[in-house]
């Protein structure tokens, strides 16, 4: 039965009140000042007063479809230089492998969606990322909500929160997966992850992050070969960027067909799938990146594959390995 139209104003008032409550729960990362006469960091979007401006998106998203961050070996330099914020100096750790700390976590959302993080990536409220005051950038952590035992794996790519009573600031999606997006804060346990050890325990080689840095974009699932994306309002998007293919096809010759196994906004996820496919098929496997609707998609493709029978054989092998549903595409 449809609700009476006389109830609509009350619903709107209640929704507005709830929105204000959520916004007031968010916390800020704070600006980065100078240390020793040298500007350590000056990124757009940092605002210590953002607590009353930030909040959850007004469009909903099923965070159960957003995968955790993939622990990836980092081949470039880490950002772990000392810096000062509001008169307090911070000395980042050089290694996060043995890091363990319990305390209060907060989250940040729409105010910083599409803006640069401390290590030059782009903050995405739908990504599985976090801000931390002293962990090296980038690094990976396992965060557990101590009140409900929910756990997520996140990529640390930003600095904050600069409040003495809070130890980590999560993306909106991460906070929602942990079950505290509405309350604003939660008691959590943060554990550093060693990507090499993480994958060794699973009997698999650790994937490498070959290009630095890639933007942290909304996660896209590819288990069925279909792209699922949640598009914020136009004003929330980061500006378009020039995209260079992650890896060019090794044998892009005339003839043959190409298969696309998945498309990801997260370059880590694309690289992990490419690594798995390369170990099981003889056809070239590569990542082709494009910009669509102001989002960067990293497409995992194979080819060229010579004959229809070989195409069918590769498709069947990938399906049996539960790595996706390869579809025939044209080379772009």
C-alpha cells in the first residue's frame, strides 16, 4: 500500500535530520603544513573544518559487490617523510608489516570524492582505502570492527585523521562494509599486511603494481564479465585524465580474436586477474585502459587468438577456473 502523501513532509524532515547526523559524525584529515621550511605536502581538498561539510552520498550503493583492496607488491618509493600538521610533527613508519593498533576509526565521503590523496591517487568514496597518520604510502591493512567482527582489507593512500582520539579514517564504502557508516565511528583493530606473506599463505605469487601511481577509482566487479558501476553526480567526478595502456598487446597482429575477461576501476584487481590468466593460458594477456563517463576502466584482455576452436578452448578454461566469463571483443 502506498504511503499517504501527508506523511511525505515528515519523511523529508526525518531524512534531513539523519543526513545531518551522518555528516556530523565524519572527521577531517587536516591540512599539511611546512616541516623544516619545506612544504611536505599541499594537496587540494584538505580542510580541517570539513566535519560539517562532509557526509554520505545521497545515492545508495550495494557495498557487498565492492571487493576489498588487493595486497600488491609495491616496486616504487614509499611516501614516509616526516611532516607537521597544526604544530604537531608526525614521523611515518618505514614498514607496516608488524603494525597493530586498536582504537577509534572514522570515515570521510562526498567532500573529498575525486580529490587527490597524499600519495597522488584520487580519493574514491566507493573505493576500499584509508587514511593514516604514520603508515607508509601505499600500504595495506586489515581493519576489524571490534563490535561486530566484520573485517575489510584496505589500501592506505592518504594522511589523517588529525584527531588525537582517532587512529584511522576509512572511505565511505569501507565504513559501510564494517557497519558504522551511520554512527560515524567504531572501535577497530588495524593490522598491517605484508603482501608477499599474504599471498604465500595462499600458495600464490604476489601481484606487482607495475605502474605508479594509478588513481583509486570506484570498484567494478568482473566475475560475470559485466561492468557494474555506481556513478556519482557530475560535479563529484575527478577530471578526465590521459590514459596510457597498462600493458600493450605483445602480438597485436592482423587476424585472430580478442577476449575480454573483466573490467576494473581498481588497477590492483586488474593486475591480479592478468597475473592469474597469464599463468594458465598461452595467449598474450594484457590490460587496456580507457576513460568512459569520466571513469578509468582497466580492461583485462587476451589475444590475438588464432582460431574459433582455440577461442572456445580458452573461454572454457577460464570459466572452469572461475575467473570470469570471457567475451569476444574487437581490438581497440
